[in-house]
């Protein structure tokens, strides 16, 4: 049944494969040699950049029709030079500067003594001093009038001696006696009785200047007499 088939030998297959390789290699070489050669054969030397200016813009037809402003040349202004009048020196002495030149535009300086004096008063006029309020003397407080007479010294009563004592007392702002000074009195017993009574029992309405109480001195006379 298989007797009619042809058989290909191995040598024939190898020869066919070699021939195919040669044909394909020849075609590849032809394509390579037929293609253009690419590459840089020479280096570029002395390369320079040249700036090409941009072309100017086209003229504006509207701007060309506008009138150009006229140029005005300013003329220099000549100013008149004024020479001031010369200052004439005077003989008046300036007390502030200490020189004999006084500027004519300053008013004269008056005497120093007149500063602070109201108009109408002459030099040396003193400001009137307000009159002080009068001092109203202290008076005996009527509520303590019965305590003015001191007790009669017993020794002097037995002896029947009588006398008068004048004392000067200092009265404080509260109406009490602060000090007692002897003005006249021959009997020491009468003076001692008066001094004790004044410091302990005497009361006064204090002296005043306006409505303000003031300390003051007052002279008091005390009589020692025996009633018969």
C-alpha cells in the first residue's frame, strides 16, 4: 500500500536548507547596502548664533493723523533785587542783650519795677494787704460763774485778813485755763487759792477771730473779804 510513496533522503534536506539560508542572506545584504547611510561624518565647527531683529510694527494710520503737540520753550523770569535800608544804630542800651544796638522793630522795654503792677499805680506802689478780722476777747461762761470765787483760806479767815489778787490767765480754744501768772497780790495764800481755782473750776467762752476760736490771755481780779 505504501510502496508508491517517494522518500526524500536526509542529504537532500540539508542542501535545501542551506540554499534557503543563502538566498535570505543575499536579500538582507541587498537591503542593507541599498538603504541610505545615516550618521554624522563631520563635526560642526565655528558655530555662531546670529540674533535676527524683529521687523518694526506697521505704522498706525490713526496716530499719523493726530497733530503733534507743540513744544513750548519757557523764558527765564527776571526777579527784581530789592536792597534793604541800612540799620541806623541808636544810643539806647538794650538791657537784655547788653549792647548799644536795639532793633528798630522791637518796642522799648519798660522799667523792671513796673512788672506785675496794675495800671494806674505808680512805681513802688505796694499791693494793699487785707485787713485782718478783729479778735473778740474771751468771756466768762455764765454756766460756771459761781465757781469764780475761790474758797477763803482758813488761816487767813481766822486771822481776819482780807486782800485782792490780780492774775493773768491763758485761755485755750476749749475755754479752759492753761496757765496762771501773778500780776499783783501781797498775800501768797490768797494767790495760791486763786491759782488752784482757776486751773480746776474756771471756764470761759474762748476768744474768736471771725468764727475760729483763738487762744488768748485775760486779766482777772479776785477779792477776799470777810462778811460781818
